[in-house]
């Protein structure tokens, strides 16, 4: 599903964010990316949906060669991915329904299919009764659930999340993790960068630890580790 071979990323200012990273992630895996601030987690995540390009190395995601890809192919790569951010990134002047439907309009889905799919994913995240609300009328946890609904409405092969619980209290974070668990159980690959030690230690999933741009640990049922 995801293959990285000797991937490095050096930003224009010379910052080495990733240095010779080798990783394979298979379909259906649930992977945590952990590491101190500045370790390279966000860069790792951003390369998966081609927000940043590797400076060198091989990167394939869901069958797409991310490095040698024409601009026309980028939407096809992204269509197979659902991306979730710490700050939700909802459209403030659109309702819950519209925020999720918007992700489908981009791929020109027929209207009835769209309504059925949006309602189905709002059920998955437990927000069907809020479909007419605007983001500002929702709690942080509810906004993140809308973002998850938007991310999964096109049935992506991979869900990519960068600190999705970073702004949420522990109880709300677990609500979010329960949704991720369900999505993963249905077969979707999940790659999630996080600082949340309790979540990582409790879930006992694959842990990839990054330090100064290097993978220093890759364990199938790992914990958060020692670094602060
Ligand atoms: P993390 O997500 O683990 O905090 P990042 O991937 O954001 O780490 O950053 C890794 C390194 O790359 C850091 O040294 C950071 O300062 C640098 N970096 C990240 N983004 C940029 C950028 N757009 N331009 C220059 N340097 C960057
Ligand atoms: P309007 O009433 O102007 O058509 P709405 O926002 O109420 O606008 O609904 C737009 C469409 O979406 C309607 O056809 C509505 O039935 C449908 N819809 C979307 N989500 C839901 C939902 N969760 N429950 C009921 N209807 C929904």
C-alpha cells in the first residue's frame, strides 16, 4: 500500500527532514508515527498525499509512483486517500452535510448517491443529527468527526491523520480513536502521526518512531517509547 525506499527530504533552506527512510506498509495495517517535535513526522505524512515531494528515493502510494507522477495523476492519487489534520480544516460557511458532500462533488458523484453516502458516513461518526449545523456550532470533537466523515466518504484505501487528537481532551480523543478502529476493521489502512503516549501504548499497533529524520524503531505491536 505504501512503499518508501531510501527516501530523503531536504527543504530549500537546507533542513534535512527525512534521511534515507525505508518503509513498507501493507493493506489493512494501523500504523502510528511517533517522534519528538521536528523529528520529521509531518514531512513523512505530507509526502504520502504529495503535499511535499521527496528530494530523492522511491515512494509509491496505493499503486501510484508519487515521485514520477504527472500533474494530471495527482487527483487520482488523492482520491484514494482520506486526510485528517489536527485543526479539522472544515469550510466554515458550509454545513456539516455540505462539508462532507463537497468532497464528493469534487469527483462529480450523482446527487442521490451523494446523499446516501454522506448520510452513511455521518452515521459512522455519529453525527447524523447535526447535518445542518455549521462548524462553529460544534465542539472540537464533533468537528473532527465531520473531518473524518469527509475523509472516508469516497471510501479511500488509506486514511492519513496528522495529530488528529492534538486539540482534544482524552475522552474525546478516545471517541475519535474508536472511529479509527472501526474504519480500520473495515479494511482501511490507517497511518497516524501522534504525540499521544496513552493512545499509542493502549492500542498496541505498529509503531514507527522517527528521530532526526531516521526511523529508529519499527515494531508490530509497539509502545510510544521513552522520548519526551
Ligand atoms: P514533526 O512533524 O516531527 O514535528 P516536521 O516534518 O514538521 O517534523 O519537520 C522536520 C524538520 O524539517 C524540522 O527540522 C523542520 O524545521 C523542518 N521543516 C519542516 N517543514 C519545513 C519547511 N516547509 N521548510 C523548511 N523546513 C521545514
Ligand atoms: P433543504 O431543506 O433546503 O433541501 P437541507 O439542508 O435540509 O436543505 O437538506 C438538503 C438535502 O439533504 C435534503 O434532500 C435532505 O433530505 C438531505 N439530507 C442530507 N442529510 C440528511 C440527514 N442526515 N437527514 C435527513 N436528510 C438529509
